């Protein structure tokens, strides 16, 4: 049996520094640099010989440590009653007085089976009973702002009792006066910077493209300016401890003040975030840290990120991107990380980078050279800290793969007429494809009656849609023609089965119009203008991109700068992506389908566009228009021909509903604004009354791309403006 209350200034007394899981190597490096190499890493904590100067130095300077503990007793744990009696033998009045309030916290190793909450109560009882026995009164218990904190830790059959001389956890520096959306703990932010090697003389700049409330920026600035993180704290746990030496403490503080070199450090630290509230929180925190004017922060989305240091300058990119803990399960954040990778490769080549995330595939998406990986905890979340060099790569996944027809395949093919027509169409489109760098286009659209289908090229993939055959056509003959077409196209282009995608485009009725066709979940990333778009060639009737609306989307991109954009019946948000990349100040995209809104969200992520400025709304468009009071400068309305989704009351018929729809939409259009209305109903007639109320112009011909210039228009399109 061992029960000993050690003297706080005895030669055997030790200090213990704790930290978040995974940060132990960085903490050891830091502590040894602050107070000497006698400190060692053991059992997940850093421990070393006690001295008051070491205690004060660690409390004031540790950027990574969570708590500084001063053990005062350690003994074998047998049972609850024995534990109580052991605590009664500790000379508590040696450590604090009756005038001091106290609180107790208990912790345990994962494999130790003990009720820490109950042991907290028993520790409190033992301390109170001790004071009653020896001093006839008891100190106050305060769980909010106690003067003294007692910490009990259980490891196996051992119990360790310590004073928490740091007080509140050391990550509470004192500058966080505002926060927004799950901020990173200050200690973890500091560890990220230490792991990355910050600061370095050959890294003149640090940038955080998703800075949130600014924690990484502030910690980086404090490190570079040699600002002690504890100087801003109002109090420490040792101040009510009877072993405290105030003159020595003040001398340590003055030494820290003298080391600060904020005015001569030449800080070049920049942070950006798409969310205005986060930017405001960062600015408030920076001011509270005394760093106003030394850190630049502005509202800027990832798609607007630019490095102003020049291609020859290097630095450190450090960031804490979203993990997806609060996002819908249907959203894959991998596309956001790919956008981050492209952004860094384009604007920060050969910079050093460090980020923290919760999934390995997210970290891998950055494609860092010579990566180092550390497993750490961000609160309760197991995370990966990835560090490495940014290397320019072609990560777009959109290298043009033009069709390479083989003329010799035509003669022996079962559908030579189809192949000859496709070769002719492709020849007519060739210059346009090369000039516009088009990766997705229509090669054939029922040009020959015998082959009633559409054939589209998706950068190395063929997408075939068979139209419903007339009733007078024998079903078996129709099936044979489809098979002949597939066989011939495969021979013409030399494509494997995996790159030919076949669908039957029947008239959709009832709920079947939105049902899945497959569950492959394989998507391509293809470029259109400046935008990257996700395409699914198998699972749905449509692919995620309406090819006939390409000119309209590109027009929206060219006219959106500084405007408020509304996308009604937004589908997968392709037009919204173009508007955002074109410089739209903000946008709202409305659709009833959660599937397509998640798809739109992933398209936004893929392009580094944040929802903070580009909002997605799940709603029936007409119902939403009836209630909203928002105004817009540019509106795109592309409704389906018919819908009777269970998410809406009644049904939607574009011919019957378009007058109310456009009247409601025009109420939301600012004077001088533009509304583009389009639909694919081939018998659609625009109501004449609309032309009496608004300035209407038919722009169908101009809105059709070259690959849809044959035959009947794939859609009709009008411009609406308020009449002068």
C-alpha cells in the first residue's frame, strides 16, 4: 500500500502536460524546447521534473498542451470506500484555503472500468470532509469558475490525484470572442502549423482558403511574432494555489512581453471564406488577439481564390475544410476536395500544404507530393492531418477525347446508313468542336427514320437513347435495329462495352418519370466552358446535363458578374455553376427533387463554390414564388413538360401553368433585368397575353447549339424583360 502526499517543491515532484490524442509527438517537441530535454513522453502525456519556472513557462507558452497537472498523490485503487479514505489523508490545506472555491474532474483510460462521475462526487466529499474535520468549515464547490481544480485520473488499478494548475484548458487563449460553424481548437491549429514546419524564412506567406473564424491565421501570426498564447488569458489555475510565487510569475510574464516582435515580423498572412458570418467572426477574433491590421481576411469563395504572391513565391497553405458531419448523406464531399486540389495546383504550385479532414480519400484527393500523415483527434472526431508539397497536375479529368471513327468499319456493319450519317454529322461539327473545345455533343438525332434514336458523345463515351417506336413498327424489328446500331457504333468508334450506354426513352407517366434506371453510381467529370459538371450516363433517363442548353448556360456565365441569379427548376444546377463562375454576387436554385439538389450541391463543390452565397432550395417552384420576396437581376426558367410529383399538390403542365409561372417570376425580376424562359414541349404555344405585359423576344435559333441545328428545335426559348 502506498499513500503519499508529496511536497510541491520536493525534488521528486513532477509536472504533467496533456494534449489531444495524436498530438503527443508535437507536444513533446514543444515542451522540450521550452523547459528542457528531461521531459519525456509516457502513457500519452509529457512529464518531467517540477519547478515553478517550468510550471509558469508551460502555462504561458504551450501552444499544443491542453492542461498542466501537478500530481499531489498516487495510490492503488481498491474500492470506492478505500479511495475516499486515501483522499482524506491528503493535506488539502497545504494546497488551497477555505476562501478558495474548487471543482473536481475525473478521467480514466479506455480499458479502466470505473464510474468517473461517481468518483468525482466521492473526491468532492473527501475534500469537504477533510476541511470540516481540521478547520471546522468547508470551501465552496463551483463548477463554473473555481479557484482550484482537482483532477483525478484512473489508469488500471492506480489512481492519480493532481492539481490542474492551468485552470480552464489551455486552448482557451482568450481571443475567441466569435465563432461560426465548428471552429478548430486553438491547440490543434497550432499543432498543424508546427507539423507543417511554420514559421520558415523561405515561406514569406501563409494562406487559408477556408479560414472560418480565423483560428489557423491567428495561431500562425502569434507563432511568427513570438507572442505567448497565455498572455491574453485572464487567469490560471495556479493563482489560488498556496505554492504560487507571484513575483516569479510576473518576471516570466515580462520576459514573454519582451520577446514579442509583432511590429518587426513582416507578417503576410491571408484568409478567405465564402461565408460572410465566418469572415466577420474572424475579423472580431483577430482584433481581440491584438492582430488587427496584421492579418488580411476577406469574403471570397474557393472558386475565386487567387494567390497574389506570383508563381516564383512559395509559402504555406493550411486549412480545415468541411468534413460533411452535418451534410445530407447523399452528398459526397470528395468533389470539394478535388476543387481544392485544382485550385492549389493552379495558384500555389510548389507551396507546402497542410490540411485536416476525417477521411483518407479526402486527404488523398489533394495529390500532395511526398505526403506525411498524422492521425489526430479534433474533439471526438478521428481525423487525418496531411502535409506535403503542392505539385501542378492535370487533375481536371477532362482531357479531350475526340471521336476517332474507323471508315473501314462501315462496309461490314449491319447499319451502314446510320454510320455514314454520323460520320457526315461529325465532319460538319469538327471545326466547331475544336474551336469551342466541346466535350459533350449530339452526333445523331433520328436523322434516318429507320434508326429512331439519339446518339451523344461524352468525351470517350457514347450515350444512346432509343425513342419509342410507333405502334405500327414490329417490336422485334425495332429491337433488332437497336442491336444493329449498337454493333455498328461499337465497330465505328472501337469502344468497349463499358463506354456504350443505352437507354430507351419512352413517354414517362406518373411517378415513373423520376425513377432510376440503374444503380451503378458511376459519374464522369466533364468541362463545359469554365465549369466542371458531373455526368451520370447510366442511372437516370437524363445524364445531368441538357446538351441543347449549352449556349444558354454559357450566356448566363457571361452575363452574371455582380448579379443576383435565380435558377428555377434547377435540375443538377449546371446553370448555377456557370453563373457563380461568371461572377454572380449570389444565386438561388429551386427544385423539388432532393436527388437533383444533392447533385447540384456536388456540382457546386466540384467547382469550389460555397452554398453560403449560392443557396439551394427544395420546393415546388410556383409555391416558392408565391411566398418569396427576394429580387433578382437574372432569372432562368426551364420547367419540365409535365410533372405530378408526390412532393407537390396536383400536377404541373407547362402549357397550362406557364402564364402564372412567368407572371410570378417577373415579379421577382428587377427593372432592367433579364428572364430566360425555355421548355422542350414541341407543341408549346406561348400565351399572347404575356407579350402584352412584357417585352418578349423569341431567341430559339440563337439558343440552339450547332449539334442541335438539324430538324425540329430541341427546345423553344424566349427573353422576357419589363416593358418600358
